[in-house]
C-alpha cells in the first residue's frame, strides 16, 4: 500500500475514534478523554518540530550541493521532494501509531 494511502486510511481511523471524544468533551470531561485531547495537541507540535528539523536538514544538504555546483535541475527537483518527504514523515508515523493505538481500545 502506498504511503499516502496508508496515511489517509490511518487518518480516517484516528479521526473516527477522536470525533466522539471531542464532541462529548465539553459535557463529560472524563479523565481519559482529557488525556487524549492533550495528546491530540502535543503530538501535532512534536511532529511539526521534528518535521521542521528534518526538512531543514534536507534543505541544507540540497543548498550545499547547489552552492558547490553539484546539483542540476533534476537534483533540485528531487531534492525538494526529499525536503517534503522529510517534513511529512513524523506526522505520518504518528497518525499510523494513533490509528493502531486507538483501534485496540
């Protein structure tokens, strides 16, 4: 299965499990739901930070290759794809882990 398809499927599973939690949270703030709501926020910031660091590293490597004349147009294009993949990977890992964890509750 492709990475995009796996991520989409895992996102749907995660959203499906979390929507009832979000819908009932204002009325029945159960401790488990408060913990899950906190995880929803903190994991996104963690994934954002990890993705930013990884993308910065990829961009720095690409910039160095280009600065020293070791990158042609194809290298630049594939390098930018590598930057995007590096940025997205932490979020993809988390959404898959969440889908597995929430499916076993």
